[in-house]
């Protein structure tokens, strides 16, 4: 029998956003209980540090609107959690830590950031609150197995090549998903949940670049353009957004591509479908007929210009050269000499450029995880297991994920708080 290193009333496995929030919430609601966070990395909140490109997109003002349009997963769980701890409560929580917030207005997307634009400040304030509440942080410790012995959870782990054993009356799995494994996310939470007979929806990367070799990407590596992006999966329209498209060696990236990537990942990586396509419109505010009229005005105004020079007034030079080559149009041809079929092919490539998608990049480049602990065996009111009393889930380990724009961190804060309040 192994010697127990320490016993706690509550142990939280995972020191990310959800785990830290669960610990703070638990201790605030139950000051006399002993609470510990166990994390396999050397510091808490490491993934938060890279969120929002280091600025930390804490939440989104649009949480006050229809949540079912922003999240994927069990509607009952999502609505229950945010009804208890929504946008107002999230912002008040961080204001209470002394963090001032602002809404980014340039994109009108409702994104909320700390006023100082520093994710490290968010992490520092959370850790400060954890220390103030005397919550113990057990770092560099990997939990290898968890068993329930009568009413007590027994955790066996490894800390610096030494076996350690901890016990707790209640256990929270907040170990995250599988994205960014270098920061400690390795899917171990799914394995622990599975050991307790919970069904796991196969995790696949989300918010991830797409793979698909094409002439544009090969020629335009590193070029970024705004475009209307329409996703087709199995010949059906699956998504439509306007956002940045970054051409890469392997295919496509950029904020717009990441926004539509979830559906591709599920169909290609989980369901193993074989037809997926992105259609790009490089005039995101116009359809093909409007583009035809728009170009006709430009051509009439400058009839002696080469088509190359004319398009330089709209697009980057490298893109112009590539799109003309793709359209089989001589870049030095004057616009008043263009044939009707040349103009039509050019407009088609500018407004409906089709790119076959054959896969996605891996977990190292994925921002989120789609999949996780299935909802059917989780109480929607407090996120406690219906199979094992005293076992709770929060954050990315659950089969709930949101759109890009602060929605996934919002889920982490909200689900973590609800679990902590219930302990």
C-alpha cells in the first residue's frame, strides 16, 4: 500500500483557466475546506498566456445573445452554466481582481480584453487570488490513475520521477483538451474520465489551419487577404464567414479559416469523409455580378491600362500576378483588349475560387478541442458526474466548445465557477 502524501477536501486536476476558476470559486464558497490544484507543468495558466495573441481575449459581449449560435455541444448544459455565470458575472469577477477591461471595436465582434492587453497580467492576478485563498498548487505532477475507494478519491501520480499519492473527498477534472500539447494539454483528462466509464466523444482539433495543396497557396505563401469564406462539406454548404485568409505552404490559415475549421476537422478527422472544399471571394462585400460592374467601371475609366496595373490598385502585386496566371490572362494585356471569356474567368477566380481541403494541421497548431466527455452522464446544473458521486468536470474536457472570439475562455470561466460553487 502506498503512503499518502497529502489529503484534501477538494482536488482539481488541471491548472488552466477552468481549473483555476474552479479552485477560486470552491474556496470562496467554502473557506474552511482544503483545496489543491494539481498540474503536470511548472506553472499555472500557461495556455492563457498565448490566448488572444498574448493579449487574452477574456470573454465576448455577445454572450448576452443567443448562446446556441456560438457554442457546440449540449444546449441544456450550455444554457444552464451561463445562466448561473454569464457575461455580467465574468466581467464583474475580473473587475473584482482589479483588472480593467475594454471592448475591441475595430471588428465589431464583441471581443473583451484586459485594458493593458497583457495575458500575463490575467494569469498573475488569478495566481495572486489563489495564493490569497491558501489554495495549494501542486506542480510538475502528472496524475497517472484515479480510483474511488469507498467515499474517497485516491490519485496516484509522478512528481520528478517519484511516486506520489493524494486523496480527496471531491475531485474536479479540468485537465483541458489536446490542443497545444507543449503547454501541458495531452488529453489525459479524457483517459481519467473514461476510467470512470464516461463516454468520450472523439476529440479532434478545432480552430486549426487547413491542408489542401493549390496553386494560390504555393505561389502566395505568407500573403494574407480578407475574403468571404464559404465551407462545403460533402457538397453541402456548412459555413460562411468573412475574415483573413493566410496562404501557407500546406494550404490555408488566418482568422477566417480558423473560424470555419471545426466542421472540416470533424468530417475529415472524426467521420473520415473525403470531400471538403473552401470557396473564396476576394471581394467579400460583392457578388460576381457586382464585381463585374465594378471592374467594368474601372476598365472604362482607364482603358489603356494593363490588367496588371489596373488590379494593382485593389490587391497586392503578388496576388495580382498569381490570380492572372491562374486565369490564363496576360498581365500586360490592356483592359480594352480583354476578351469576354477572359474577364469571366478572372471574375470567377476572384469571387468563387475553389480549393479542395484534404485535412487539417495537428494538435500543435490547434487553438481548441472539439469533443470530450459526453453530456448524457453529466448533471447540467452543477456538472457533476451522474456515474460517480463527487466527480465533476469543467472546461475543455467536456464536449462543449465555442466559436473563436473569447467564447472558449468564457466557457472555462463559467463552467469552472459553477463547479466550484457546487463543491
